[in-house]
C-alpha cells in the first residue's frame, strides 16, 4: 500500500506492526466508504487477514442492520454489526443489544416532520424499527436517499400506526440538516438525543443510545480494552465511539468537532484512509 502522508498520520508517534489491536470499529459513510459510497476493494483481503489474526472488524453506522449485512454478506459470519447509531447490535442474526424508542415519541417526531414539510421544508421522516424502516413520502428523490441506508424499507400510509419495536427516527433534509431539521427537533433534546449524523440527516434516539454505548457493551462482552480498540469516524454521531478507544482516528475532512475529539487523523475516505491506517498500525 502507498505510504500514508505524514501530515495525516504521525507515523513516528504510532508503532508499526506491533500494536495489540483486538477490535476495529469503523463508521461507514464518509469514513470507510468513498464519496461514491463504495467499499474499497482492498478491504476483503484485509478482513481475511484480520480474522486470521483474531481481530474483530465491526461496521458501526446509522445504516440499518439489513443494509450493513447486505454490504458485508460475503464475510458476515461472526461479524458484529453496530447498526442504527448503536441502537441495534447484531451478530449472526442474534440481537446482542438494543435501545428501543418509545412508540409515542417516535410518532410525535413523525408528526413534527409532517408539520415541517407542510410549512415548505423539503424533508421526510424514516421511522426505524427492528424489522424494517417505514416512510410515508413516496417520491423517487426521497426514496433514492432512503434506499442507500435502509435496504429493508416499507412505504406506509401512516408511520405512526405501524407496529414494530422502534429504535430511531431519522429525518432527511434535502438542504443542510443543521439549519432546518435540527432546530425543529430541538425540543426533543430535553429528553432524547437529537444528533446531526450527516449533512442531510438528523437522528433522534434515546439518550442512552449511541455508538459509544454500544461499543463499550461490546468491549465488555469480548473482554477487549479501549487500548486494544481502534475506531474511525467522521461525523458527530461518531463522537462517543471515539471516546471509547485509545486508537481513535478522525478522517481527513471530518467535522471539526470530530477532529478535535479524536487522538489521531487518518487519510481521507477517498484515499482508503481506514485501510491504510490499519495496514500501518498492524503491519499488514
């Protein structure tokens, strides 16, 4: 692999080839995936080598479990998927942990988004259950965005009437989410998390739910320490996860707060930054 540029990774400060890493957790969009939403080709042979060494690789994303499983289907056996921003964690089809959202709260969030749309905002809610994600908006532009993250989604007449174990409500804004959706959902922040998870997405979850909480539970279950954990992220929904690992990396071009919070800076997602950093630290 090509050398990692010094300004993006202080190779003098990081040992090469002798780090005791047992768990690698990476965000997907803006982190592992390039801007065209592609998994780097080099990941597949790297995963085989990591497995041979006894290192668990775990995707951690706002994406749905079904979507993550489909993306990693060829290597999914034994892999832990931290889905829906940590609200749903699954291994080999078995739930390891979850943090369900009260159905009445999910319904009120959906109604808030309806009112926002009625006022002219170009937004839509995705009510995320364990079985599927549910949407009311039917236009192709919106559904194209939904399909990227929610492989198992259903169009329903009324998302507030769906029976499922709800774990999150995600809201897509065709404009900057920090300017329109986040302020509109701010009242829910008194009792729940309202997280800007991407330029166009805001997620509402229980206060106890985040990627960091899910990661710490996984570490305890595996007997892995923060010193044995490597984490990669780029946006605000990755902050708590970065705090749970001593080997924490923000991607080049990450949100400024993520760069401040991480211990190290990795090359861009468009330069296979996750793979290049793993290769350097583990001597692959």
